[in-house]
């Protein structure tokens, strides 16, 4: 770039004391805004929560509690990574489960065909997820919103078909059985680690230039391009990052379950769950996906023990209700409120 | 010396309608060019073709000796040719500062505070420019909450931020209050001096554009009707008939 | 050679069914901008209605067809008025989620009512075949093609030769302008949605006697219809029909010439075709509404 240095230092146009007045109003406003909006408080809460989660297993949780926790962590990882492509760039990936399946099958195939030990295969899952995202994303991310969404659903179904059809390679509908790693505590920490990294990554992303560029793409792609943002690169980056994280989680889940087949690795319910949890929490917000995943799983575990067709009906109705009553999700609605309160207070101050 | 930005025989059609008919256009380094013409004469279309937002059906466009025909709009912007839109396009969900900083290069790796100087330089520059146009106090507001006129000013900042060689403004004064228009022309002059930016100003506010420009280009029905210093164009009978009126 | 022309004929028959189903999706998408992810489930509801009529009341599917279509219109109309209308002019994600939810509910209810066992609507002519030029088609499949052609022609006439149809087309082209000239957009949406669902109910009815169906078939049908709509270009009826034929042919060709795995590759093939077409011709085979982001 030709000139990155501040050449416009102090042009005298607006009277400087005006800016000073405005500045002095800032602390009052910050105080008035919701307490949760204070980043230090949020960081503190996060650290405390994390510390609690780190020591919890030491107090002898039983296996089912450990599994519940690691399920929540896993979903936080999935929803937060889905949010990067679907929420931040606005390209809603309706077939994101394809990466989960790719991760699981990467693990399964490497273990069975090359007889690799489990943990050696872990790095391969995100790599394959990344490559798949690159190959599929390059043509498909040129499509406008809805077309992209459905084309990804197509990719998801196509990969499931391939996993079913190439029986000799993938085991077909019979699936692949691994040697089981039955260590709930281990998976508790593994999924906790993934969730923390993805959530912190999202926090960083939202403040970064890349994150602003993604939001700009969501709002007005042509305008973003005119501002010098290579929108193709931004979209591809978001997609590849989201895809590789999901593939990683898919492979970890496969180890935890010790069995994969096309029906469970490429399951439709995963797509519904992702959409529902993130919408519930707040699509495109930083904390919404994690919040939605936690609330949803805890609710499901405590209130409903449904399966099969009841489960489908329940999810469908929940999705419809959430879309119609809470389109911005919990986090989105809260943020709106904070903003409104702030604006109101600012208005009062000015009228004084 | 060759011009900084040259367009040769740029043609653009919408179906049967010829919006630009082999238009030749150039901007010299540091020049202020006024582009005027009746509604629908092709001014905005010319800006789109120059900034690669729309692919010209024919013609060549060169910036600083480099052929930029058919490049991506983002590439053209990074090479130093930016624009604003007739319908201000700011990003309502980002804060004013985030909007201003949008043209930073995100592919640069994050430095996590170790190598802060380019980042800090960009922030200071953004703050300086926002202060200049009077948006300094709203830096942390969402751009969507700005008024129409303020959004235009923000878009101007966004176009200036990367330190371009040429900035093209599509009706920068529309929706800006009269007192601020005078201020705006001051700002533009200041930027012009300090950064040596060339401006292309598309305007219906005749007083503003004739006061600012070194040279005026008049478009009519996709062709260049007249071109020259403001005084000469002002007294050109054809221009009076087609656009300025008696 | 004889085998090839038989395969081509089978492909055309299948293509006729796909054209009917895809036209329903295309109409709703073109007019409302809503991509109905419950589309395949609606096909199945039609199929199960016909099956029920035959199984419990002994009514032939072809006789039940007009009634089922009327039910489809009513169902679509109510669905649009109560749910879909609330998301029409909101971000596309909302309509995707909503119709996804509707699809999930429909699938769950179908599973509850009919289990996951595949069904076929058996009629007196189920085992018969029609032969032309030495080629044979099972009679139910011949009816499927015939029915699809008749219904598509009627739909074309409805959309192009009637007042309602012209209102629908006007709304598809420019909502604001249509409103200004006094068209009740909400009503047009409901009618278009109703017609779309009537078409897929008809498709389901015809499909049900030609081959087995089960509740999990829904998303597959939605996908194929979507692929066809994209291939043909949104809002182009001839394009849709052409694309449907292409997809039908590819499917039968794969099934008969790619041993053992060909039948399982319908979606994969259609999907790859869509990707290739979108890369080469971003606006579909025959042009139409722009599908790319425009950069
Ligand atoms: N996207 C488009 N599709 C079809 N025609 C277009 C399109 N954009 C512009 N036009 C036509 O091209 C011609 C030039 O339009 P343009 O917007 O460049 O005019 P303008 O000089 O900027 O006018 P104004 O002063 O009103 O902004 C007009 O006749 C317009 O109708
Ligand atoms: Mg214009």
C-alpha cells in the first residue's frame, strides 16, 4: 500500500473541545450499559467457569455426567464453527454435517486401511475437511445465499451416498468398528479443549479484520468488494476454517463412539440440531452458538427423552417456534436490548 | 507525462441500451475532475466500469500504467482506485471505526500486540479521518444508526483510508446539509493537498462541482459532450442546452 | 441398441415425474423467493394420501388425483397463510429453517402413521405393461408420464392464460410494482404456494403407484427438484422440463450402465452436474434469474 502512515494528523475542521465533551460522556454510558457488556467482567466469568470445568472431573463425576458434559462441549465446538461460515459471512451452510462425516471417515479409513493408531490420524481429519471445503467451496461459494445452502445439502447427501455405495472401501452400511477408547475423562478434556479454543477463536475473530470483513460480506458483498476486500478469499477462509474444525470434531466423536456408518456420521439430525441451537442462541453473534448449544442440550437431557419420530416432530416444532418467536436468538435479543438501553440513555443525555 | 487513470473507448450496454458509448476519460495525478450530466447519462455506470464493479463490454482501463481491465474490484481498490456509491454503502452492523478500518489487509497475520505499529498507524489514521469529517464522537456507534448524510461522510472516509491515488465520489453532497457542504469541500481540498489524491466528483450540485474541479467532463447519453476548464464548460452553449439550463 | 432406447424411454418417464415436482418448487421459489425444504415431504404426503385412498377406500389413484390435488392446494394455502407468509420477506435463512422444521414434522408424522416400511399403491393395472415400438413401460409408469404431461400443460395455461396466472407472474417479477397496481401479494403468495403443493401432491400420487416410497425419501426428492430448478434456471418452465429430462436420463443411464453402484448415485450425479453447470453457466441452462452473488 502506498501510504499507511497517518498523514492527516490534526486537521482543524471540527472544534476539538466538542470531541472532548463527547469523550467525557463515554464512561457514563459504559456504566449504564448492561454489566455483562463489560469485557473485563466477561473475561473474569469465562476464566472462573473454565477453571470450574477443569477441576470438576477430579471430584468423581460418573460416566453419564462426563458424557453429558463432553456432548455439550462438542456441540459448542460444532455450533461455533458453523457460525463462522453461516453466521459471520451469511452463507448458511445447510450441509455442514458433511464435514463431520468426512472427519469420522478419515479416522475410520486410516485406522482400518493403514492400521494407524487413533491419535496419529487426528491431524488428518481437519486437513481433509479443509481440502474438501476448498474444492467444494470454490465453485459453490459463488452462488447466492439460498443456492449455496441447498447445494451444500446436496454435497452432504452426495457424500453419504458415496460412503454407502463404495462398500469395499468404506464398509458401506455395515460401517467400521474401531478398537474402542473408553475413557470418558479423556474425552471430557479433549472436547473441553476444542470448545474453548473455538469459542476464544470466535471472540478473536469478531474483533479482527478478517471478522469485520466477513460481516461486511454478509451485509453487502458488492460493497465489501469495492472496499478492497477479496470476498472470495474471505468466504473460502471462513468455510475452510469451519469445515476443518467440524471434521476434527467428527473424527474425535468417531473415536469416542468407536463405530461409524453412513447413517450416523452423515445424519440429518445433526443439520437440524446445528440450525436449531444456533438460531436459538443467536446466529452471527459471538456467544450465541455456545449458549444455544448448552441450553438446548441441557433442556433435551432433562425434559425430553424422546427418540425416533417423536424426536423429529419435537425438533421440527421447536425450530418453527424459534424462527417465528425468537429470530435473533437469545444473544441477539439481549444485545438489542443493551443497545436500545444505551441509545435511550444517550438520547436523554443529549436532550439535557 | 501520461495520465494516472485512463479509460479508452469504454463501452457498456444494458441489453439494447448503450449506457456508455466508447467513452475516453482520463484523470491526471492530483487532479480534481468534475463529471456532470443529466440523469441517466451514464455517470454512475462510468464509475462502475472504472472501478471494475461492472465489466465493460469494450475498452481498456489503465491505472498508473498498469492495465486493470477485467480485474476484481477489490484488486482495483487495492491498486489505488476507490469510490463511493450514489446510495451510500456502509456496513450498518459494524461500528463506525470498524467500517473505516475495513480496507486494512486482513491477510496479514495477527501480531498479537508484538508488532503493533502498522495496526496502530491504521487506527490513528482512521481516528484522524473520522475527526476530520466530524464523526469522531460516534466512532463506537453502529454505522446503521448514522443519518444518511453521516453515512456519506463515513463512506468518504472508507474510500480515503487505504491511501488511494484516485477517489471517485458519486454524488457526495446529496443528503448532506448546506452548511456541511461548504465544510465538505474544505475537507476534500485538505485531503487533496495532504495526500495528493486525485478526485473524480460526480455531482448535480453545480456550484459545488464548478468550485472544486480543475476540469469538467460532461456526459450525455453515454457520450462525452464537452470537456474543459469550468469556465469554458459553463459557457458552452451545448452544455447549457443539455444540462445547465439558462 | 434396443436396450439403450429402453433406458432412454425410462429416463424420459422419470424426467416427466421430476419435471412436475421441480415445477412446484420453481413456482414457489420464483414467486416468493422461498426455498421449500419440505418439498420432498409434500411429495410423500401426496403419495401416502393416494395409498390410503387405495388401501382403505379402494379408490384408484387416478380417480383420487383431482381430489388429492385440491387437498394439496388447500394444504399449501393454509401453510402459506399461517406460517410461510411470516418469513417471506425476511432473510432467506428464516424460510429455510422454517420449511426445514415443517419437513421434519412431516417426516416424523409420516413415520408415526406409516412406519418406515416402503409402500407401493397397488392397483388393478400394477402388473400390466404398455408396449410401443417394441419398448415396454409398466402401465403405472405410463400413467405417471401422461399425468405429468397433462398437469404441466394445464399449469402452463393457468400461469400464462388466466388473470390469476398473470398476477402470479407479475408478483414474481416485481413485488413492489405488483403491489402498486393493486395486486394483493399475500393472496398471490398463498395461491402460488397452493398451486406448488398441488403439483407435488399430484407428483406423489403418480409416483406412489409406479414405485416404492417411504418417509425418508423426502430430502432426496427435495434435492433432486432443487438440482433441476438450478439446472433449468429459476422461473423458466421449459428450462425446468428440459433439466428434469436430463436428470432423469442420467439416473437411468447410471443405473443400467454402471454395475452395482449406479442406482445409489442419483444425488451424487445430480449434484456434480449442478456444480459443473453452475461453474460453466451461472444462470442455468436457459438463463433466468441470477443465482450468483454478482461479484
Ligand atoms: N443495472 C442496470 N440495468 C439496466 N439499465 C441500467 C442499469 N444501470 C443503469 N442503467 C441504465 O444506464 C443508463 C445510465 O445510468 P447511470 O446510473 O449511469 O446514470 P447517471 O448518469 O448516474 O444518472 P443519475 O444522475 O440519475 O445518477 C440509464 O439509462 C440507466 O437506466
Ligand atoms: Mg448516478
